[in-house]
C-alpha cells in the first residue's frame, strides 16, 4: 500500500512539472527619432524593421513588450510589420518626421 501511494505521488509530481505553454499574439508601435525629411524617416523605419527581422527570439523578447510571466524567450517571432511616417509640428511649426512601425508578433508563455 505504501509503495502504491509513493508511485501515485510521484506520478502526480511528474505530470505537474510539465509546463502548459500558451501562444499569444500581440502588437507594438515603435518609433524612430525625429528627422527633417519624410524619406529619411521612412528609411530609418525600414532599417529598424530589417534589424528586428534579423533578431533571434531571445533578442526580440528584450525589444518587444510582453505581458505574461514565464515567457519562452526563444518563441518570439514577427508576424507582420507596417511602416508609416508621422509629421510632427510641435517644434515651432517646423515640420519634422518620425517613422512609426506597427509590429505584430507572437510568443509563448507558461500558463500555470
């Protein structure tokens, strides 16, 4: 009887140690610094997208916001990016431009 209880307890402990990973999709808006031309803002945003695309999941996990504990940093991947330019007239009416990147991505986290 004692052996059966020990076996049952070890079975419960071993099954509870496996993590239950859940996938989630998220998005973030990233911006470049302000520049004098719309073309330069778009080029900066394109460079930013290229650098994000070249990153590993672990690197992306440091750059992109995530709202769950127990994340699997290697699971981060980009699903879509969209570049727009934004005009900023707050500097005395002189136009300045920023590149804005809308990033969609997925990652997994421990749902425990």
